[in-house]
C-alpha cells in the first residue's frame, strides 16, 4: 500500500515545490514503482550494498566522474532493498540535490529534509525505528552541491541511527567533507567501465578480477603480476574483443549500453553531458560565488586532451593558452584551473615522486579518465587495439601517450594506492609511474609498440631497480602485445589489455 500524506506531527513543513519533488522522486512511498533500472550492475554494487547495510561507518561515499553510473547504482540499491531485502518503503529516503528545487531560505537543509521525512513519512524518529530493528536508509545524490553539507551529515549520523549513501562527482568537495566526517565515512571510487565490465555488458563473457577491493598487498608480489599476465592469456578471446570495443568507443557505460548507435552520436552526447556540463555548471562558480573563466577552462581541457599521458612544462601550457585566448595568463592561474579539472575526476594529475621528504622538480602528468573524452572533444580517434593501430601506424606515438594516460588513471583510481611518476634527474632516466605499496616501490614503464628493444626500453626500470634506496624488488613493463619477453627476471612484461583485467 502507498503512504498517504498526513497532518504533520511536529509542525515541520517545506516549500510546496520541494515537498512535491520529494514525493515524485520517492514513488515507493505511494506504492508506485521507480523508473526501470538497467539489469547490468557495476562491479561496486555488492561492496556498496554491504557497506550500506553493515559497514564500519554509517556513511558510505560513492564518488566518480559524471555519467559513470553512480545514480543508476544508487537506484539499483534502492530496488534491491525494496524487493530483495524487504525494507519497508517508508524506511528509504532519496534526495537528488542536482535537481531539487531551490532550498534557499531553509536553514540546515539536510537536517530539515530528514526531520520532514521523519514527520511526514516515517511517522516516528530514526532512533525509535532502529530500536525496533528497522533501520532507515538515506540516499543523497550529488550532495556536494549543497553548502555545508558535511557538518549536517555529521550531525545526522552522530545523533540518529541511519545508514547513509552519498554520491558525488567532485573530489575536492568530497575531500573537504571527509575532514568533518572523520571516522564516520568510507569512500568507494567508481570510474568508467572496467574491461571485464565491457565484456559482460556486451554479452561476450565473464572474466573474474584478480585484485580484491582491499587487496593492495597483492601488488607487492611478482607472482600476482605473472598471474595477471596468465589471466589475460586464459581469457584472450573475450579480452581482445572487449579491448577492441574499448579502443573504438572508450569505457563510458552509455557507449556500450547503446552499441547500436554510431560513435559520432555518442561523442556528441559525451561532449554535452560530461565535458560541457562540468565546465559550464560544475566549475563555473567558484568560492564565494566568483565566476571562473569558461573559455580558459575549455582551452585548458583541450590541452589536457592533447597532452594526455604527458607532463607538459609551464612555458608550453602558458604559451599555448596565451596564444589561443590572446590574453596574459600566468602559471599560477593555469595550475589552479588544472586542479579544478582534477577535482571533477575527468582528469587525474599524477605528481612527481617525493623521496626523502624532498619534492621532485617537475610538473604533474595528465591522465584522462577515459580516452573517449579526448576522441569526442578533439574529434580525433586514436586506436589502441594492436591490429587497428597497425593499420594506422602513423598514430603510434599518440597511441603510446594515450596508453600511458590510461595506465595512470587506472592505477590512480585504485583506492589507497599511491601513484607518482619519476622525472629524469641527473643520470637517472624517467620512469612513467611508480606505485608505492607499503614499504615497496614498483616502477612501471609503458612501451606501446610492437618491437621492444630489451636494453633501451627497460633502461628506466633497470636504473630504478638498481638503486637499493628505492626499495624496488621488481618492475612492470606495459606492452602492446602478448609476445614481448624480457630476459631480466626482475622485469615482468604485461600487455595493456591484460593489465586492465586486474580489477
């Protein structure tokens, strides 16, 4: 049965448009179904469900860039709680903050919304229901758009027995909230589709992951990386098919859920719903209402696409932006805008490795969350799949940079993993990435070409391994194909397609 509105118990009311929105977006209160949700579930569904139900912290944060499926996952969780866990409809409350009517004039809106929910829907308090064995589940979508959201969520969970799931697409605003919610919050990262998810979504087969959610220690073992290489061999037909689809269309869910639509249509959608949405909406207004320069953001993101997988120096970025915009733009402003883009999770800035508390000289390396954003924004598709790349061999250098960008973002999206890069210093050559796991450092070099010169192409890895102070027991060489072999037992070659099967 649906829930009928009743007279308020404690005189709590909200503006009529807000109340109407809440009733509309929580249709289960009226015994009505929510919109149909896709049957395919992202890999984080089960971890998110377990943390929501019985995790160590009352608040779980699911963060990731726009359009990777955070809202869909939230809707799937609600459907599961209602249909499989038999949670009463009046014990689930969802608020979508990027769509809700204006909350201006409402003091502490999160707390006010929850009091209204207790009053009008639950008809009791969260604590009364919890004592009776009936937990209430609260879902806040894109909550970071609300000023002072974190202290309000802290007050909610400090005084009320509720389980809360938050989603957000701003790393910076979520990180600000983490300080206020210390000890009350755990974070899950959701990026674009994993390679095995592409295979499953397209119906080509299931590939099990090798790395558990909290299994970073496995990365310290050479046997793990060799098993990963073997995993790629074992599932090679499915892996190669999924990697070809990734090369062609990237890893955003819509690109594969609607594989019947041409790439040009998908590209327009990515530009409109992700890049322009971030630049024109998410980043348009800064602190204290100050407006950021939209043209500078667009030009800078274009350069991020062009230099993906690289660490362009200050003079290069400043000169190109000054030429493109015919304006005097300083480095500090460029760096600040780079950090803004990093906070949207569309790019990840990989900083130079710090050694012995000394910060390395060098600029951050730019890694895109998905190569499809580069292809859509620059209208230039660079293949990563070996056969397609062989047919367009003149694009090999660009493909190498995009492969490096893909590796950087992939590692950077593993929760708790410290990822840096090692700039050339003195007689020591550059290393593309360095993973720090416990007391170990694992150098990673990306050589995305068919022919590997074992001496020249492993120089950076060998130089890093031979410095005992770096405590690096072995290194990883990310390659284009499976056929690469290296005689040095400390270096483990893995094709990019197999590396992406790790998770």
